[in-house]
């Protein structure tokens, strides 16, 4: 007998309109759509956006407005600002969201594992002891105990205290 895994929340992924060009540039230039695009914060250098397909609940990214795939060519002021936001984001995830640890990472280039290689971005992934389980190990499937929209609203509400 064939096992079937239903995931109706992914319907949007396959039926939603496709954004032409760089998704991060689209988000950067459409501040009027911040709620729909799950933007947490934006300023003159960067924006924070929830990862729509997170590794763990609460996973978000820090993204410069400048379109580049080369960290080594990013303006130093923007890089330092991203680093400062990362520190604040870690504090938010640990103190405000209750994470026991945080993974921070950047995958540069396709060969480096970047899913969106044309525009650099930094991942902040909250972690908890035992946040993976057997289904992750044997079925390559993630199970979340909380709704994406609820997590977005919770983190967005915490932001003013930390950033």
C-alpha cells in the first residue's frame, strides 16, 4: 500500500504567481507588501524576512537591499550592519523566542549550497535540544508544531524590544 502525505499548505507554493527576477529584490522594492511577504523589519541597508520554507520554526534571513552574489564586494558598512542585526536577531531568538541555540549561516554560490545564489543572504535558525526526530532522519520530512503565520506575528511583535 502506498503512503500519502497531505500538505495542503503547500498549494500556494505550486499555484501562486511566480515572481520574475530576483525574489529578494522584489521583496526589497515592495515595502507595501511587507505583511504578505512576511518581512519582519527593514531599514536603509537591509531587511529581515521569514524563511518561507524554514529549517526550524522561527528561521529568518537578513538580506541586504543591494543585489549582489559576492560577499567580498558588499559595502563594508552594509556588512557591519548585517552583523549587528545578526547579534540582535540571536538575542531575540534566544531571549524572546526561547531558542536554546542558533545556527547562523550563509551559502555563497550554487556550489556553496545557496538556493537563491544571485543575492546574498544570512540565515538565523533557532535550535532546541531534540528539535529533530525520527521522521526527519528516516523520511527526510520536517514536522512543525506551530503555524507559520503565528510564528511570524510572534517574532514581529518581539522585534521592537530587540532591534
